[in-house]
C-alpha cells in the first residue's frame, strides 16, 4: 500500500502543470491506486475477496485551501496556473492496512521545467512543515507521549515564524480505521481557542507495533481555519450511528456507502447518480450517519504547506514508509534550532547508510547475473 501511495503521488506531481484540471488530477490519482491494487492479492481467502483500493480520496487543494478538496465533475474550478501552490493528499489500503501521504508543490510553467525559487514566506512555511513532519516522525516512538511531539512541532513553527493549522491532527491508524483514538495536536490550544470550541487532545503514550499518519500543515497566517464556499464532498460512515431515513435518495446513499465504503472515507464523486447523492447526503449528515470532512481554508493570500507520511513503530525503531522528498525550490535563510538540526542530521545519516546498502546490494546482484 505504501509503495502504491508513493507511486500515485509521484505520478500526480508530474501531472500538476499549468492548465491541468483538478477533477482530472483526482481521477488520475484514483486510477493509479485502483489499477495497482487490482494487480495484487486476487485469490480469495476462505471464499472472500480481499478488500483493497482507495483509503482516502485523492484531494487537490490549491493556494489558501488547506486540504479535503475533491471536486465533483459538475463543479469544476478554474485549471491550475503557474505559481499555484498545490497540496496533494491521498491514501491506499490492502485488506484494511492503510498508508497515507500528502505533498506540497508549486505549479511549473511546463512539464519539463521546475520553479527555480519561491518567495521567502512560502520557502519558510514549506521547509518548516516538511522538517516538522520528519522530526515528528522520528519523535513518535514507543514510550514517548503525544504532548512531546506537539511541543516539537510548535518549536519548529516558532523558529520559522509560521503557525501550525489548529484543527489538523496526526492519527493512529488501525486495520480499516483511518482516524484512530490516539491523536497528536500540532499545537496546544490557548484558553481562547478552547472557549471558541477547540478541543484539547487527551494525552497518550505510543506503543510498539502501532501505525501513525504524521500529518503537518502550516501557514503564514494565524493557523485558524475558516469556512469556504467549496462544497464538502468527502465523508466517512459513522459506524456507531443508526437511523431510519425518510428520503429515498438518502436510503440510496446509505445502502451504497454500507456496501462500498463501510469504514473508510469516500467522495460523492464515486456515486453513479451525482444528483441523488447530493440530495441524500444532507439527511445522512443531519442524523450523524456520515461524518463530513469539509475543505479547510486559510485567509486569502496566506501561504500554506501540507505534508504527511505514514510511520510504523517497529522493534528496530520508527520507520517512515510513505512521503516524497521536499522539492528543492523550497528554500529558507532561517536555520533550524539546535535540537531540530541534531534530529535532521541523524535522519540524513540513516538515509545515506540505507542508500549505500541498497547500491551495494544492486552492484552485487549485477555481478552475480553477469
């Protein structure tokens, strides 16, 4: 699943060029995930097929839209233009075992070109979010607590002069569960935040053999999300809720969801009858049968970066299995603080050792086949 996520992300990055339509990009990413999972584990186990495919719908969020934007065919937005900041978010699962990732890029003029540099604010927020993801991933290990990780993210954001997005959370993932009970906040809520309805995340301790989505979104704004005018199209079945729906369209939606997406998030675009789906979803949400994932927005003109990776807490240590490298045009004049630099150096050394080992293995294989 992790390999497929990285493959889909890489493919989508290459397709994000001036003139590309967001709906086409979402469908392109979905096709990669479905075609690649379709090649695997096709034998039935105890008479049942192994479930696999999209674990989180492909979302393409542009500029001040932070995440969860996956438009319907009938509501297409203007195509991408050079200089747009694009956040890609997606997930894949095989037999309920989930891998997710998110990546931020700047739209180039053409397929063959790449932006040479970006403005200082965007450079700061891009480097801060990516470094926070790497250091948070390294900090999530057996015995550590979520409050320690929150402090790390907050420290990095302050150092680069940016703000973490208040409502974005890192989550534990289990089989068929994308938003597990254990969560990590990107920042501690202030008394004013709590008054405004933000919840404080309960403290928890990480344990071996757990899996986490390291989700980091940062902004040059204040980090408080605002409602936008984009339709919410991503939902998840609330398995604990039941209600006798009155509308025929609502019953159609719930039957389809229970059949095709009983536990994982989906997009309204997956329904054959879009009009009926739009009508039916309203009643399902009103009675708590579906949980909406609304598009999150920052203030117009702010710079936003979003990176996400999946980590496994193994006996040998924490291993990052998804995520792409930071694009080279995200640069900053600011240096990481001492503690962050130490962790980043350790991560770079481990990566260099792995690459050396891989190259030596390849060379050995080549020699043996010669």
